[in-house]
């Protein structure tokens, strides 16, 4: 049984084994989009883990007890299931294969992200429902993979499954292991303006440091509006940024005060905005649908770390 696949062996048709996130990264890499390299621990590996450790029956039993109108029943099922997963030891052959691939790709620090197999359709997105871990090293890689598996059963993930009518659908989880971009600037881009829904305009949001500050709502980012046809910047809204998320001396993430001379400055200049806009337009052109894109910039180069359909249009 194959436990994982490098991005280059995956594409959008592999959502069933790589999840929406993993399949999309492979697809973009093959389309020559600048994606940080990595690999995916397949959803079938998680399925094998819960069967081999004999917790699959208990997981189903706990989910069957859930009453969506009773928050306590959701919390209890979540607690029991996550505990079951985290306490079981990862089978040696799975752990060995993950570490072998980590070393073969010469990865140092990585981002480890959950990738649900029923995620990121045009009507649903698991964005923010499952866990991600940044600045992960060889030492805690396997633990973070297990924590991603367990996050398939957080209270909000269980609620989301019920809300989207997926209670009777088998949902599994793959895990993306991706080279960590130590971004000086990062953000989100929408290839259709999410407020006006103008398909000829896209909006780029940018902030200093790691993108989790924007995703987590800790800061108000810069917002740049670009006309996709004329490739002109229509509007620039610069936001003051007092804090950012950075890597500390131990390789962990922490909040840090933004330098005084950067606090009120524009995060991307005009040339950089248009360079990023072109990359995002190419992603939309490849997929043929509006995209919600996470990006990062390190040492003068843009990287795309995630792309999914916009579900709010």
C-alpha cells in the first residue's frame, strides 16, 4: 500500500486520496504555478491507521450519538474521538515512510495542513475547520500528522459535516507536508471581487509576516484592487499594522510588534501587486472558476500555498 505521494504525482482528480488542498497543490505545480514543494500523506493512510488500531468502530459509534441540537453531545464525541486518535501509536511502516520522504525531499521546516476529502467544492469549503501547523521540524512531524487526523473530529468540523448534510458521507483526511515559506509579506487574493462580485476585478490582501495573522483576523491587511483586463491597479488601501506573526529563535511562531518604519507603509509596491495578480489570473484561467488564493513572498519571490474555489459568490 502506498502511504503518500509527492505533489508532482497528484492532480485535481485525486481529491479522494489527497483531499482538496493536496490535489490542488499538485494541480498547480503541474501548471507551472510557483508552489513550495512537498508531499501528501494520503487519506487511505488515515483509513488504514484507524482500522489497524481498531478505533474505526468506536469513531462511528461516537458520531452516531451526536445530536446536532445538543452542543454537549458534539463536544463529548469530539473529545473521545480525538483522544482515541492521539493516544494510538502510529504504525511503524507509516511513520518510517513519512520520515523517509521528508528527508528525500530535503525539507527543513514544513507546514503541515489537514486536507479533507470532501472539501473545497463550489458550494462548500473546509477552510478554517481543520487544523494546520507551521514551523514543523523532523522532531514533531509525526505528532503533527496525527493532530491533523484528529482535527477531522473537532466540534466545529463535526458541526460543519452535519450542517452540509455530510453525516452519512464517508469523509476522510489527507495531510499536506509542504516546505515552509518564511514570508516577509503574505496574504490572500480573490480573483473575483468578493464584495461587488465584479468578475473583471480581483482583490489582493497583504500583511507583514506569516499569513495566519490575516486568516486568524489578528490584523487588517492592505487591500489592492486590480482590473484583470487592463492589468491596472484601480485602488490601494493601506492599513496600519501593529503586530505580525513571525518565527522565533526556537522555530515556533509568535506575535511580534511591527517595526515603527513599517507600521504605516504599503506592503507590496505597484510592480509586486501586478506580478502577483498575473500569477492569480493564471490560476483562475487554469481552473476556469473564481479562486480564493493564499500566497506568501520570501526573498523577492512569490509562492502560492493554497487555492480553492470561492464559495460565497
